[in-house]
């Protein structure tokens, strides 16, 4: 079973670039610690085959905030004591980082300086959430 998902968390350790032994195809792997309520967090094993998603992951350091969109596959593994533990594997299609968000905002602001450029509009949902007001999670709680 696979689920389309959006995972928010922090990179646990630097991402690694790898090459498939069978096909020679490049990909990137990473581990993200996603918040899980009172349980503290759950590790998500991430693989990115997309060049842009891979580059974004490789640009991050351990502890950096990240948002990942892709296909999530839940599973389980058995620890040393024989207890079943959850596992999550995500094939990342898109990666959003604070660096990428900053660059995108700069590009939009620069485009807005032209008189004919369309003006950016923040995303507002039916419940009144305005995306321009609350992206503190991306800034690490600043």
C-alpha cells in the first residue's frame, strides 16, 4: 500500500548521493525525523530519484527543516527485544527547504518590480489560514 503524503521534519543526518549498481542511475537517500505528537518522532527513510529533489536534499545539513511530498509506504520492523516498530519509506517527488523558499520569494519579489508582472497572492484556505503569515516551522520556530 502506498499513500501520497506530505512529511514535515528535520534532516537527521546529511543526505547521501548513490548510484545503482544495476542501472548506474543516480539517486539520493536521507533520513528525516518527523514529529509524531507525544511519541516524539518517527524516522522516515527518504529516496529521491528526481534530480531537483536530490539536489535540494544534498544542500541540507543535519537538523535543517524540510518538507517532502511523495509516495509513502508504511511498514514495520522487529527490534532486538522482539517488539514491532513502525517504519516509513518515502519516494520524494518534491522537496521544499528554507533555502528554496527564500530563493523563490526573492524571485517573486524581483518579478514584482516590473510594472507588468503579476502580483503574488498568498494562499488562503476556507478556514482563513494565510500562508504568508505562518511559516515559522520552516524557519525553525523563529
